[in-house]
C-alpha cells in the first residue's frame, strides 16, 4: 500500500458514492486502493432535509439519526484496513463541518467538503455545487476543517457555468485545503488549467485528484499527461475487476512505466 500522507507518488482513491460508500465498501476496495472517501453524508438540518427529498425520489442516501456519530463509527470500522480513509460531507452551515473534521482528525482521516453534488434539492439549500458560486463560504468551510486538524479535501465539478475553477482552487488552497478532487466531467483538460501556471500560486501546493471516466491504463495516462497528481474511481469502486485494472495503471505510473504519461514534478505536488 502507498500511504497518501507520505508523498510517495500517485495513489488510487475510491471516491464517495451516496448511500453506498460505507466502511464495508471501503474494506472491499482495500486490496486495490490506497485511500477511500466514505459518504457523502448530510450533516445539518438543511442538507438532511434535502437528502430526505432525494430518497423520496428513489436516490440512495445515508441518513443516520446522528451523522457525526455515524462518521466516527464508520471510520472506526475501517481503521485497521490498509488504506487512508476519509469522509465526504455536505452542509449548509459551518459548525457541523468543524465537528466532522474534528472526528476525522482524531481518526487520521480526510475531511472532504462536497462542492460537487448538482441535485437541485442540495443546491437549493446552499450545498454541493452551489458552493462553487459562493467561494467565500466554501473557503470558510475549508478553514474550519483545517483548524480542526483534519487533512482537508474539496470535491469540485467542472463545467459549472460562470465558475472559474482555477480561482476556486486558489481560494480553497489559501484557506488550507490539501486535496482538490476534480470531477472533470467531459472537460478533462481542466486538470491542465488547474496544474499549470506560476508555482507560487496557492493551488500549486494542492494534490489534484482527477475523477471521471477512469477505467484503466488509457484514462490514467490521459490524466497523468494533463498534470494530475493522482486519480480516483467512483462507480467502478464496486467492481473488483475494474479496480484491479486501474490499480495496475496507477502502479505503473508510480514506477514511471505508464505509456504516454510523465510523472508530474511540480513543486509541492505530492499528497
């Protein structure tokens, strides 16, 4: 296993899946991945009400009575697995982010702030993708998680009209984020926009995790060429055969033998 905390080169992340990514899911993925982000989990009354609305239209969601206690239990259940754990969290207010991050810090886990979900119920209450248009509030969430002592990730989405993702990256990095988890959608080249530029910019210190369409050697090599530090998989995390293919490609990348890919050597780019 490569420890994502040590900066040993590209590593493989299993990305959160609503209603599916719990400790059992992470343990099943552990033979192939180096990190697993559980959740997403709605933390505050507004985000939980939105999650209940999603369930009403037949989406899977985690809705425990006490989401902070759920995070602690799930992280405890995966503590002995050979991977770095994390939790993707949604909230419309800052204090639950701070509480969740404190649990993550105690468990040496990553607190990932969800600025990604595009369901209208979540956007309506100020969660998910809406945070990309309210970068001051997003930066406040990141600062709260960082101040609580957690390694902090921000999951973002490309192709959001009116959003300058590079500017968002700089703001969250300045607020203390460690990882930027990028759902590239159909705009894989956005990864190059995020990783190019002045090495003195705040975003130069982020670990950029590329997500979307990662299925094997070809897609891993493509993201490597665009400058990603590493990659994640979503739905394929439930399929051991797909995970094994991606894990093999990431191992080749780490060893410098991934065809068509060059290892990123940007300053401070390691996880």
